[in-house]
C-alpha cells in the first residue's frame, strides 16, 4: 500500500513546515488528489490516521479534494475529462490522449496552531 508512504511524506512536510514557521499543532490538512494519481482515497484516509498518531498532527482532520483527470486529445485537439488512464476520448473515441492534469497529489492548505 503506497498510500502509507505518501502519508509519511505528508508528515515530513508538516514537520519541516512546523520548524520553519513555528507552529506546534496541525488541526486540518487539505490534500488535492487527482483522479489519475493512482491514490486509493480510503487507503489514504486510513494511512493518514495511522501515520499521524503521536505526531504534531495526531488529531488532525484530513480533507480530500478530488481533482478530475484531464487529457489532451491529439486527434480532435481538445482537452477532455477522463476517469482513468488509457480511457478513450469521449469526443472522438481516440486513444491518443496525453494527461494534462489530475495525476498529482499536493497539500493545498493547513489549519495550524
């Protein structure tokens, strides 16, 4: 389950920012997670609670903002929404798509004390 290591990475970012910005407690973490990122949302929620236990984000609430997948169709020259990698273009049914967004995960916002 790679979500556990993603949560460990989030915790590292929180600890680094706590040192540089002087906060001691994280109350809420907002994560943007793209539909094409390969991140299982329920596994991420489980991993977040487990990894944050005993840390500065021990009681933090995780808010996930789902970002839709978007790709550029080379055949019809349009940006289209896709639900997963290797989908066909909903406009022309081509498989010549290049992902342009929705394949990343990032910390969007923190509520800290």
